[in-house]
C-alpha cells in the first residue's frame, strides 16, 4: 500500500540547553546564520534557530519549571532533545503511523516554532529517540 505522506527532509535538530547564550555565541563565532528567537508559550519554551544548509539547529530553553524541556534538562542535562522530520501531510502521517501501531505523543497537530504544525512520536516506538514531525503552515 502506498504511503499517504512523504518525509521531505530533516527539518531541525532540537538541542536542550540551560545557557542558550553560550552555545549561541559559539554558533555565531563559527559563522552559522542566526534565524531568530521565538517563544512558543504552548510548549513553555524559547527557541533560538541557526541554519546549516537548510537544516536548522534549534536551541531550546525552558520558560517555566514545569516544561518538558526543564524536565529533560534536570534528568539528562544539555544535549540533543529531538530530531524533526518535515513531512508533506502531517495529518496523514499521524493517522498512518497510529494505524501501523506507532505510539504518538500527539494525536493531532499542534503549533510549533517557525510557523509550523508539529506532532511528536513517542520514543518507545522509535528505539528511544524523540522524533518530531513538522509541516510548514504555508505548505498546506
């Protein structure tokens, strides 16, 4: 059966950090283009984006103590939080993965940073890696 969605590219790598300015200074030093800062209040996080040939490095800094990023940082410290894959049809991807027995954290798309809708796949279904699916809103 043909798939009802396609993976278009690696969208970004989410990196949880306690001191975003420190790594941002390093990224500036090595010449990575800075794309901006955005607070995503729904996820209780502030993001700083840098570009590496169309793949973004997303620095994630918690804005509240009860955010998922705060919990991650307390448990594991600074490091890679997730990998995001851009898809051409997010709803189809969610539905098809659920039908295939994949455990989703998000059953419906939600708002993410950078004018995107997102949904996370539970690490139990991916061998321990948190995977985010994203679709740019203008791609709809």
